[in-house]
C-alpha cells in the first residue's frame, strides 16, 4: 500500500490523504458478491494490520521532487496528523529537502538527531508565522501592540511612532479585532505569553 501511495504522490506531485480505509474496504467486501468477480479481482483483506488512514507528501528541493514521506495508521490515532494543514506539510517538505541535500556531510550516527531538529525548528517557525500577530497584523500594528505591552500610553506611542493619537486608537481597535482580545490588559497578556516582547526588543 505504501508503494502505491508513494507512486500516487509522485505522479500527482501533491499531498495525498486517505481516511477510513478499513470502512471503505469493508463496504467493498459487502457489495462484492459475485464469485467470478472475486476470482478476477481478488479483494484486499481487512485485518488488524490494515491501516485506517494514510498520509503522504513530497519532499522537494529547488522545486524538484527528491523524496516522499508516507505515514500509515493502523491504530486510528492519526487524527491529529490529518488536521495539519497542507501548507505546513509543503513547508516541512521543503525544509527536509534542504537537509537531504547536505546529509552526506553529516556522520551517520548524527543524522536522526539532525532530522528531529529540522522537524522541530520547522514546526516552531511555522507556528510563529501562522500566529495572527505575524500573519494578520500590519508592521505598524505590531509596533503599537508591542508598545502597549511595554506599558506605554496611547499618547506616548503616538509620540514615539510619529503618528496621531487618533491613528493609535484606530490601530488598537483593529488589533483587538484581529487578535480577538477584548482589552489593553488582554493584549499585553497575549504579547507576554507568546514571548513577542523579547522577540521584538
């Protein structure tokens, strides 16, 4: 099954997700009743080792396919993996592709640790970029939010950023809406909890 899945990813050049495989196979068994058909096209048996779902995605380097990652789940625990968005898997595939290009220079005993590190760094970077603070706020709105978290008043922020007091108020209204925070205190807590103050100091 993994070989077929890898061939499908290679031909389609995209992420493939297969869910509820056991249920679908059981259904096919239930409607497949004619003995002659069963001889011509033997059915795939459904066993405890039959995966319940599969996920496969390409590894690329410089827009060239250099590998494929295939995962199968026989225990039904891959729900979290299937909730990962495609854009992240594309990003991860690119990061793994960059690593594969340099893997020959890394001692064999260090390669597993290197890949674990690449996967963790990709996850952290993706979470950072996907956070509404980075993905939804403009550069000026981020400046205003950071200054609010530092304890500056609207007037002090206006003076520091060379903008009007009304503009600061408008930016704050948009920030509250985009980050889904109700107040100045909640915005400060959001910035502090995510470590954004340290990141932008």
